C-alpha cells in the first residue's frame, strides 16, 4: 500500500488538521469525531497508539494557540 511509505507525513497531516480546522472555528472534539471516522483503515499500516498520541497532542495544541485558549484565561490572574 502506498500509505505505508508515508507514515510520518500522515501523522503530520493529522496533527495539522487540528490547527487548520480550529482556524475555521471547529472545536477539537468535533475534529476528533471527523478523524475517528476516517482513520480506521490506517490502523493496519500505522500503530494505533501512535495515532492516539497524535490525536491527543493535536487537540492539546489548539488550546494554546486558540483565541480563547489557555493563554487568555491564565493572563487574567
């Protein structure tokens, strides 16, 4: 399968899909919902633990760069 040669690229695309969708105002939980429907065919090629780690770190990255993320709330105090 062609995707087997581009594992790192696929993981980076998953990571950047969070940032791209958050620019358009989509919440990370909704992004997880969309990705969880598209990712099961990749479980045979990429270790599911690696995909899970990318899903978690991608969702957490949007909290730091979001408009009303962690930085805005922590700057109040």
